[in-house]
C-alpha cells in the first residue's frame, strides 16, 4: 500500500523543498523508503560515499513519515550476510552447496534452461512471483517480458493484500479509489491498525483528521491502538466484516440516509440489493458479529451523516472467506452514501496523461487470448485473472483511455494456490520454472507444505534477493539485488494514485548487486529478445516514461518532491463509470456472467471442529519487520527476538499457559512453535499469530530452512475450498480453527 499523500489540488505538483545539510562533509539526497510498501519520502545523509543516516523529509507534506525500519536501513543493507554476487547451486536442491559465478555465466545458463522448459512444456510452464515494492524498478517489465514470451502465470503477495481489493473494486465502479484524507470528515478502519512504526503516513493522517474534529470508527476484535483513539470501536468477531456492512446498509436504507439522487442516476441493481440487505436485520447481524444492534446503528449513522467519509484499504477484509463480498460491500457503502470521487471522499485518479503507466509498459495486449485462457485458477476463481477482468477492457478504454488498468498489480494475476498445485504436478499442465524476485515465495502464501512440495518439483528456480531466505535456499540461482538506497526510482502509486515521486540514488550498490530493471533487461537478452527491454539504463527508461512532461529524470528528480495533475472530482458526470453499464454496479453484471452471485452475500463458516476449538488470525505484521523480511537486522531482533502469539488472560488460564512459554500451535494444515503473550486487549478464544517468522542465524538447507519449518505462519494456513473466497480463491486467514499444545521442553 502506498503512503497516504494528499490528493487535493493544493498538494499536487509540489516543488522540491531545500534540504538542510546538518554539518560539513555530509551530502544529502531525497529518497523514497522501500523498507515496506508505503514509499515514505525521506532524506539520506551521505559521508564518504555511504549512507550513514536516514531521516524524515523536509517537505511539510511528508514530515514525520518515517519509522524504525527506514531509520535502520543503512545497517540493514550493510549486513555482512548480504548476497553480493550470483550463486549457482552445485549440490542437490536445498543442499546448501553453492558456487559463485559471474552475471554473464548465470544469465546464459538461466536463459538456456528456461528456453528448454518453454520449448518442452510451453511458455505457460514459466511462473513469476514478485511484489513491486520489494523490487521497485520492475515497473511492469517482468509482465512485459512474460506477455511477449507467452506466459500468463504471474503471481504476487498482492493476491491477498491490496491487489485483490483493487480488482474487486473495479468490478463495482471500474477503478480503485484513494481516500482524500485532507478533506474527509470520518475514517473507518476495518481491522487496520496504523501506528508510529507501521503505515506511518496513514497514522499521521488519522491524527490530523482527529485534530480538526473528524471522527474515527474502528472495527477490530482487539482493542488495538487505533481502537483506543476511536470515537466508536466495534469489537466484531473475527472474519465477520461482510455481515457488519450488511448491518450498516440496513440502517442506512431503512433510515433513508443514502444519497438518493446519486443512487437513482448512477447505480444499477439497487432494488435487488435492498432485498438482499433486508435479509440481515440488526438482530441477525448482532448475533453473528457479537456487537450490539445499538452500536452497529450508531456507527452506520456516523459514517452516513458526517459528510464525505473514507474507508481506507485494509489488510483484513482482503483475507477472508467472504473477501469478495466484503470488499464489494465497502465499495457499495462508498457509492450509496455519495462518497465516490468527491472532495473528502474517495477519488478516482485515473492515468496521468503525460506519463507512461506501468499498465502500458506491461503490454497485456500482446499476450494471445489463447494463452490468457490458460491462466491458472481462472476457471474456478476468476475475479482477479484475465478472465475475471475481461469485461472491463472496453469500459476502461472508454473512460480512462486504456484497455488495461493493472491497479496495485492485482488485476491480471494467476491464482496462487492453483499455480502451486500445478508446480507440484497436480494441475492442468506442468509448471517447471519459477522466478522469485524480492518475494520470499515459500512463506508468502497459504499452505506452505504444498508450496514446499511444488518447489521440489521444479526444474529451474531463480531468486533475486538480499539475503539467503528460505526461498533462496531452495533455488538453482540466487542473484544479488540492489536496495532503495542504491538506485534511482520513480514511484507511481502502483497504478492506484496517478501520483509520481522521484527518489535519487544515494550510493553505489556493493559487489555486483543489480536492480530489477537490469535483471529483466539481461533476461530479455538471454532469451534472444533484447527489443523487449530496449532502454540502455534505468535512467533512460525513466526519461522515456516522462518525456511528455518535457523533462528528463534527473531534472524531474531535482524539481519535484511529488507530481500529479490537478485533481478533478465527479469525473463520472462526463464519462460515466468504467463498467459495462457505465454506472456503479451494485448488482455486478460481471460476477453474474462469471456464474457467481451478482450481489454480496454471507457464507457461513464450516461447523465448529471440536479438535481445534480456538480461532486463529494470522497475516499480522509486526512493526519491526516487513512481511518475512528484516529478521537478519540485529537492531530489529533486539526489539522483537522471538515470534509471539497473543491470547486473552481467560484463554491463557483455560489452556494453562504462562507468559513467555513456548507452545505448539496446530491446525489441520500444519504446526508451528511460538512463545505466549498474554494481552488484555485480546478477545477470548482468539489467537493472534504474527506473519513471516524464520531465523536467519539458524541452519540453512532443505529440512531446516533457517527455522521456517518451525515458525512460519504459512504452515498453519489452509487453502482448501472451505477456506477460500469463492470468486478470488484467496485464503481465509481471519478465523482458522486451531489448538494450542503445551510443550514439555523450553525454548525452541
């Protein structure tokens, strides 16, 4: 998720603010921190060619947007265990036996082996897993190469984090909107918990909204830090977001709090939606969510009557059995209350008219329809695949000027679970090559036991990384990647904001570390297709992208801290919405044509499992780490040395657990070892599991994987149909049956 910049006209086109040099001998550069996915604007201080300090930007728009992960970045990238040169596997997969080779040697062999796989099995046998914020200079070039070669099988962690939200929003009104925090009256957080060291720009925006008298509504089973700040806290049961929103709509419709004029003119399917909403009286909603009817009604009224309000993206609704319905209901709330594309509501920004977008760079039009039809998972779970988004191509061109809008890179993906099954030999065709760039693939999706089996069935695995992650330990080649301090970068809002921020290169990369841009250029050359990535350098590529501004990248980076066109609201009055009907589709014609319920619905959880009496929610980030990264940084490990689950005092007493005790958590998918944290803000019966744990200091190689086989939450997460969202096929991570088993020994 990008940071929370202003989108109103006063904030765009911000010229550079002079930077203060703190002392003689210190140079400064402006940079964008990629220690997480927020892209905070920061300043680097440089001595003798090395970055010695990262601090907050001097621009008032971005002041104080920094956290501990950005502050320790210089030490992170100077880690003695960093991969500095290409490594080739010389023993069995996972043996830990490596030979240092040159980039030329590595790319020649990778190109030859991938060509053999494509010639034998077809281009669809090649898959890529990556995330743009970890590989900032990808800019769609990986998709571009895959589309030219003929593979539709690209996946990313955005399948269950923001990208899927973008794809489902598009089904309703054709674009994923962005909150206008500067002018909003009310913020609604569904389980989201921004703080001083996570999602910092959003946290700072919340503080500003509260300071000027705006309201904050938080829906979270825990009394989180944001819940402490909230005007209303709704402690709903885990995984019941969709039902809660049905309750809000029931109040809003029954009390006439919706924008009738907007609904009558710009929405389809209102009468059918109204009948569906009537199936959820507040008594039913209260019984399912655990919140009182009075509290539900108060929250609904606050959202609907405060004036333009926002529901920012949340990593919680993304990851539920009813994810598609939940995301659709958030979209519907925005629409029926009249908060779409208005000041203080949520803005549809579209494409920048003078800058080449990543969606254009990706060249989805060159991938033949016959190959798009082979995209794994599109038959059963099509929402964010080519098939699921196909009906939006013509409307997108009509409204936004381009057929493809790959917002947050989440709109044309293969389904991860389907891909891993094909890699393991259980799919409609074999997948034999996986490239994992800046993405610890093994630990980043549900059902890690399946993913491990899939890895062991590959003929070629290529990883670009900083350190030897568990994924890298199973690769054929590990290639050294640069860091955000060591490259120029142009952040473009992931196709979401149409907002551009430059980042200057602060220092040279160590060893032979290369950018993702350089990797894809070398890969195109190795496949005999140099014309696909023709730009000689990353800077030349940026020059090409922004040529319409009449600037080169160096000048652009000196001139602007952030650049965007002046925002126009209510654009739909001129163009309509980018949907088949040209309106907000409360009843989705696309979902209907795909064979799904065109209205949001509630799908009950499977019956209780007496062998697994507790409920687990996972996918939780810790402030010290981003996803599975950062555990090699001593300063971060000192703050958070071990994985810790959270349970309530009553649950701890019932299970006989003590603070700091090592236990085993089990589900029907797998088991992990973890320490106990007893927290008063946790509801009874719920177990919070942190995301992404492994220990780089532990033994590497298959069967060990530096502790990933003992601690990774992905071992616990199922991906069978009972735990998948029907339309997207993403896993339910918020309410998985589990149990806690006490261990006889001590530390793990």
